């Protein structure tokens, strides 16, 4: 086997070791993880693989490709957390291999390892491959579509010093097909991101048509034909209503903030700087002057900088502020980080004091948080006065969570990783330093997931999830009151709706119900239910309050 294949296998095995274990170790989180998993569960139950449903009603917020993946996974592993998160673990393995191969093509083996390492060894990029959200596949498809379009441009214009064995139009059509997959994963935002990136590059080319209109149309048609697998068939079978509602939602998503998802203008800048540690530190230097011998390398850097700013500015403008909206930046960000590391190892730039102190400052925040949190958890009652105006948060803190203090091992481990890596980088032992930094950070994320996420989940939603799980298999209605959730659907394993009246909240609360109704609300929103006749209060736990309304026999 060639060295390229051997390294790809090694990277795939290492990625599998990091991403596949413990996927089912903690409940899915509201909203997104549970939302998508519930869509997949209902898809299997209804045996309707064309439409997406939530609460057995049409759900037009997302196209179906990722839901298909989750449904297939649930067919293999059963309905549960592991199956819901498994597709993204596979995506993580594929992503790191792809980045190594592209980096190896653009530069050499070392660059490919740096790029894969920077992606897999940074906190949020690593964490997303352990989640059940749509974005990892969405981002991978967008990146590959842009990459293949770049290869088409280079092949067409006969760029030298890079081996491009395929026909130019094969790159172009393949890029369009993969863009179509991105659109089928999360929607037209993929096409918007790609078009904005092409447009900005066109401006920087002083309005030179580096690809002509016919090329762009072929790229677009290739993407469109793929999307017709769903958009076209759905419209042909059910008419345009579902698709119209889908695009109406997409417009609202860009123009108005979702409830609870507003944020300040610099939100995504902070998310990327802290969340993509340590790659974000080295990324900054790559925006400055770089010594790259070949024109295609300089050109690719320009493309990545454009992609980074297009995504960051676009989702800064978008009213809704959600962490994963800027996750498409992870690809250019980690490329730029790899470029800086590569230039450092080639002695073209230096590992400077500001890099060292930035690693210490941001890494120190993670060390401090994971060192202190277990001991705060052991004395959590001391935090109660801070939440005197938020009774729900205050009640959350009363959850019984077993903190031992040994959880601080994660913080101590990261402290050791930072110390060793910075020491070796200062000694110019760059391969040791960067390898320790990124592999160590990936291990820190794994330790944090093992020691912290399950305990944090007990505070945030554990009581409600346990209540929903206790109702599995019972012929009852389960709803939340005063707050939005998908947990009652997934964790009570809600069966298909047989009585349309059950969608009517007023009927459930006051009407002649045909079976018992269980209500779950929050302690700060219980006022209406507290005074309602016919409701039996079952109890409360950690900020959640539980009621039952019995059906007349």
C-alpha cells in the first residue's frame, strides 16, 4: 500500500477510537439533538421516508438526508442516543481522512496531518462529531463542493505544479452533485454560501470571469438534479404546500431571531476564538503575509479566507445566534491553522510570544473551568443566591449529582498538555509540540464528556427526561406546558396519533379526554396549571413540575 493509504487508514482508526465510543452515554439534548432523532423515529414508525414529521405532523424546517441517515442508523442499532449520534461519528472519520488527503495533495503528508489534527484536536469541531445535529455533514458537503469547483478552475486554467488527473468537467459536475447533497441535508443556505464565496472571489479577481456563465449553470444544474430526489418527488406526490412552507421557514430563519436564540453582534467571533481552541490561535497568524512557493497554494489560501469571512459575516448578520451556525468556518479556520503550523515547522515564521500567551490564556480558561467545577458542584448551594431572580435555574441546582472531585483530572490533564506542548514548541521541537497539543486536546474533550456532560445534563433536563421515560409503553398523552421541548415525544416514545383532538391544548386541559394526560411545566411557569381544576399534582423535581389529568372511565 502507498504511504497515503496507510496514513489514511491510521487516521481513520484513530478517529474511530475518539468518535465511536460513549455516543450513547448521555441523553440527547433539547432542542436540536432530540428534534432530529424524533424525526427519524417517526419516519421509521410511519414508514414514510419522503416526508419529515415531528409529533406526527409535517415538519418543514429541514430536508431529509440527515434524517434518512439517522433512520438507517436506528434500523441497525435501535432507537436511542447511540444511533442518533452515529452518523456524525462516521462523518468525523470521513472528514479527517478527507482533510489529510487534500492537505497531502496541496502540500505534503505533514500538512495533511496538521490539517486533520487541527480539526480533530480542536474543541468544538471534535465535539460536533459526538453529537446528533445536522451540521457536520452539511459543512463537509459544502466544503467539498467548493474544493471541487476550485479544482475545476485550476484544471481549466492549467495551473502548474499540481497533479489533476481527471477531466475538468468531472470536477465541476462532482462539485455540483455534492452541493446538491448539502442542500438535501439542511437547505438552500448551502447554495447561498457557495455563491457568495464565488462572488467575492470574482470581485478579488477584478471581475474576471474565472468560470463562465455556462460553467456556473452546469454546476447549478448538477446540484438541482440531486435536490429533485426529494424536492421534486415531494412536490409531484403531495403538491407544493410542503415545499412552500419549507422555503417560508428558511426566509424567517435568516430574517428574524428564533425565541431564545438572539445574541450580540460579536457572538460568532467569540464562539470561534474560544470554541475552536487551539486551532483558532494559529489561524490568526495565517491572515498575515505567507511565503508559499506555488500559485495554486496561494490561491487556495485566498479561497479559504474568503469562505471564512463569508460564513462569519453572513451568520453575524442573521438574527438567530446559535453556536453551530458558524461551524462551516471550522474548515477554513483549521486550514489556516495548519498553514501557520506548517510554516513554523519550515522555519518560515516563528512561534511567537503572543501565540504562547494566547494558548495559556484560552487554554487556562478550560483548565480553570474543569478544575473548579467539580468542587463548585460539591457546594452548589453556595450558588443559589446568584439565581434568586430565576427560580427554575435555582431549582435546577438542587439536582442530586454525585461530584467526587476526581473529575478535575480533565483540567489537570489539559494543564499538563499545555505545559509540555508549549515547552517543546519553545525548544523548536515542533512535531512533538503540535502533536501533543492537538492529540492532548482531543483527549481532554473525551475526558470532559465522560466526567462532565452527564452530570451537567442531570441539572438541565435530567428530571424531565426520567419522568418521560417512566411513561414509555403507557397509553397516555404527554405534553409540556409553558416551554418548548421535543423530549416528551422521543423519551416517552409517543405512538402515532389516533385522536386528532389531542393536538388541541384546550381539549387536553379542559375537554372530555379519552385517556390520561400528563403535563410537565417549569416551576416559574406553573401558575395556570396550579389553579386548574381536575389536575393532580404528582410532584416536582429540580425545577420541573408534574401533573396528571385523569380521563373519566
